C-alpha cells in the first residue's frame, strides 16, 4: 500500500530524474532571463529607465528580474535542484558502487544468451583455448584475470571501470556550482561607487538601493583616458588606493577587465569622465594698487595657495554654466560651457574678501573689494571614476564546479567502461567452443570493431596453435 506521508512523496518526487531535468531547465531559463533583461547594478539606472517603461520596470523590479541571481525565488530554485541531485545520487549510487567494487566476472548461460557482442570459436583443448585467449587479450593491452577453479575457469578483463563514477562527478560539479550561486545570492552583493579625484569612500550603493559599509576605504588618486582618432574612448584607467585602519595597504591602476581585488571585493572600471569640480586652475593675479605687480598662481582643488607673503587665494565655488539673475549668479546647467569661479582672498592687511572670476566674460569679473584682480589662463576639471563593486564568495565553488564538470564529462564521453569475458562452454550445435563476449556501457556500435579485433586475434592464435600441432604430429609419424 503506498505511503501517505507527504514528506515521503515530496522526497520521492525530488529523487525523480524527470523532476531534476525540469528544475535544471527552469534554472537555465532563469539564467537566460538574467542575461537578456538589464541587470542592476552592472547597468546604469538611467539606461534601465530609458529602456523600460515605468510600469514595466516596476514589475521587473518587483519580480526580481532586474537582479535575477540575487532574487529569493532563484535561490529557492537552486536549493531544489541541489536537493534533487543529492536524492538522485543517493538512490542510484549503490548500484554504481557494486559495479566498482564487485564487478560481474563470471557469466551464466542466460547472460551469454542475450549479450549483443559475442562470438563462439570451436576448440579442442580447453586449457589451451583459455591461454590463447589470454594472449590475444594482451595484444590489445588487456590484462585478463583467471576466475574460477580448474575446468570452470574463465577470463575476465575490463577497461575504465572508474568511469561508472562519471555521472556522480558531474552531480558533484553541479552541486558546487549551485552552492556557489546560493552563497553569492545570500551573502554576496553588487554595487556601484562613484569617486572624484582625491575622494575617499567606504560606502557602496547596492543594486537594492541600500548602502553597504565596507571594512576599508577606496581613494581615487588619478586617472585618464585614451581616445581613438574619431574621439571615441579607447581606454580608461584609474589609480586606486586601499586604506584600512588609516593606512595605505594597497595601490593598483585598474583598467577594464583588470580589477582591484582586496579581501574578496572586486572593483571594476565601469565609467570615466570629467566631474563638475576643478582639479587645477592657473590664474594671473594682478595687484590693483600696482598693476605692474603680477603673479601666476596655480590652484589645486580647494587648497589655499599663496600669492605673496601677505595674501592667499582659494576656490570656494565652481558653477560650470552660470546665469545672472537679480545680480546673483546661479547654475543654469552642468555642462562646463560658461563657468563661474568664486575665489576667496585672505590678506593680512585687507582681511578676507571674495570675488567672482568669469572666464567667458572678463569685463564682469573681479567684482568685490579685493586687493587683487585675476585673469584666467587655463584650467582642468577633476576626473571621476565609476567603479562596479562585487563581492562573490561563491565564485570559487562555481569555478571548482566547472573544472570538476570538465573532468566528469571527459570521463563520461571518452572513458567508456568496457568488460570482456572468455569461457569454454558446450554448444548444442558446435560442441566445445570458446565463448567470448564484450559489453560497453555506451556507444556499442563504436566498439564493435574492437570486439571483432579481439576475436580475430583469438582465431589467429588458435590457427597458429593448430598448425604447430599438425606439424608436430607429422614429425612424430615420420620418426
């Protein structure tokens, strides 16, 4: 009577090969969705919003389709597949273990009757027939084993017995891959980090919009890009420094596909460009009281720079594209096409004063009671770098599973388990015969030629033995 235990039914269903295949197909479909649908955070939010309508994006986010490999339902799917693989292996492994540890060496009449690859060779001397068969096996590099006593003895040989474990090696590889995926989904994360030159951050914005605090900080020291002749980007690079406990512990220049890796966290070069902050600014300072007194001053960032022994100047505000309304300067856009630079001058004699420098409109520059007037010479915007951040501790399991699968597939397809038997039996039609048989776990048609070769060697050995015996008989007769 079938059991009514629900748990037993679930386990029996999961241990079915059909169930395992269906679950694997679902995993493949989910993975395909993860490659077709734009994923956060590897794709910029603006691009995702441009690609999908607001309603479509809402449901994609709601169903976890914009971050498939971290979605709860994908984790559940991996757990079900892993459970199915374990149950299938437990259910079928005892039979493979029996073949591995206790192979079927002695044949019976029923087995010999149905074996597809077999041959019968009439013989006169049973002991000599087995010896000749053993010699024929050696010619094809088979080490035959004598099984059974006296006249009941037979020969047994095999190739690639270990290949019966191939399917379980493949199962183990899948388990490693799925385990790696589960670990990544549960404790791994992906995010994005934007840094301006000189900036240090230890927080990463995750794809879930949450903020992840790193146990260390990243500083963007410098960067650059190389363009093709048409102006399109050819190469970006960023010089990064890892700071932990207030100390610089690592430096690396990263480019696309060559990330910085520290404590299992990877920082990939994702984007690069000019920020809306000044990196360096070269000015000509002119003393208003004596215009002949001129000094070239280079400002870097927001640091104060000395003009002379009395005064310093520093940048306090930068507007890339300004407009004047009611006598006040406002930002019109973020494009650096019409900049306005606010300067602060500290003088021991005149105190602290300020002025605006308008490179595109010098006549309206230097408004304010400052002892110095300034003329713009050159300037550069500070670069920014966009870093894709990922922590995937399960990747070692994934890569280990891939390598193990390669081993398992090689064993499964190129190391076929083949068994060979030779035994002297009585045949109702042919009398005493040497029965030889071969069994291959797969690709039987492919190994039919190998079996014919072995049978041919045995026939040749018997013919040679028969010829030698006939010659000896004639020699004795003449004597």
